[in-house]
C-alpha cells in the first residue's frame, strides 16, 4: 500500500467553491492516496489569520508542520488553484536537505487590483517572494520548522512569514515553475498547477481568463451526480 500524501488546502467560506474545485482536480489525476485537510479558522481554535491579507488562511498555512506533529512531509496549496498533473509528481520532489520547497517567482504584477467586482476587491501589491508561499512542499520534521508554533505564527506577522525569515536561503528549496503557474501573469502551456491568484473564474471578471475552462471542468466534476445535468 502506498503511503498517504497529506495535502493542506486554504479554505475561505467567502469562496468555498475554490476548495472543492481544487480537491476534485487533484483526485481526478492522482496515482497515490491523498488526504485533504482544509485550513479553516473554526477547526483551528479560531486561528484564521485575518489580521491582514485578503484570504482567511494567510497565516494558518504556516501551522502545517505543527499540525503534523513536526514529523514527515506535507503539501500546502492555496484553494484558488487547479491541478493538471498527478500530484505524485510534486510529492517526488521532496528533498531532506530543505525545510520547505517552493516555486521561486520573481515578477512584477500586470494587474494592480485583484478580485475585481467582488467584496474581496483589493490592491495587488508587489513584494519580495510574492506567491512563494501559495504552494509549499513542507519538510515538517526539519529542526528549523519547530519554531512554527501557533503562538509564534500568530506573533510573527506576514512580512516575516511570507519571506521565510525563520530560515536561511539555503533552507528554501526550488520547485519547478510548472507547479505554481500564475494565471494572467505567466505563460501557461507548461502548467502542472494553475493558480488563479487574481480571482477565480467563478467571478465574472475572470471567467474568460486563459485556463478558465480547466476550473469550470473541475467544478462540473465536483458536482457530478448520475442523471443530473449542471450548468457550466
């Protein structure tokens, strides 16, 4: 029996469809058993990380090593994604010499606002290591990740955490760019995971974005019921 791959997924009740679409897209393509864990404030003793940022899991993603008892490996993913390849291929990239592995984006956004036309609309500021933390392959047992207690994460703040400042540069490994392809910011033909970081296609302003068909296809699959027909 293959070991189960733990996948922690950011969950925000204001865009709950994101979570279910991403989960469906992983299930459809996975060749290994997976276990999904939504990062949802009420499940975490009210730890929801909404002191700043636009989503409800801005800080709780850094609790993954703590939630795993500082043992083994786990994947974290933002909910606003669609997986187009076997998640086992991401899992194979684990490197025991690293505390965490990420796609190291280096870009300036083409879009100064995000979530257009929704209550979540906000500025889309540039900052160092932007979107690095949206997909993370966590080495939960790495000694330096033991610093990430719930108390420490609540205290540290977004700047410190998103820049991985509890680690040295050598502790942060590099994932191939296809595992976090930013829709409308990068060319997408190589994508293994599409990240709708500006807004999911379920929002009117983004329904015609390149790659939206993959999101809508996963949504239809997630709602599949024999004998029923669902609108796109």
